[in-house]
């Protein structure tokens, strides 16, 4: 797999993280809006996800390398 690609497991894990963030947003919007504190928390989670994506794309994991391709 070329550098800059994600393995299937990495992709699934990152998609789950995004799903968790979206679920958090839905829960926070129960009152119809997001407070500035809630927006800050969401932005922190999105920043962390962005860092995780960039790290995973640079880690040179190979498809099928079970030792390196675990959640």
C-alpha cells in the first residue's frame, strides 16, 4: 500500500471516531443550539481526528500486516 494510504482497519477506526463526534454533536444539540463551550469541545475532537488521520497516513502500515494493522 502506498504511503499516504490508510489500511482498511485504520479507515474503519477513523470512521468510527467521526461517527462518535457526529453523535456527540447530535446529543449536544438537543436544546437546539451549541454553546461556545460545546463548540470548543467538538473542535478539539475534530482536531484530534485530523491529527490521527495525518499520523495514520504517514505510518507506512501495509495491508495484511497484522502485527502493525490492529485497532
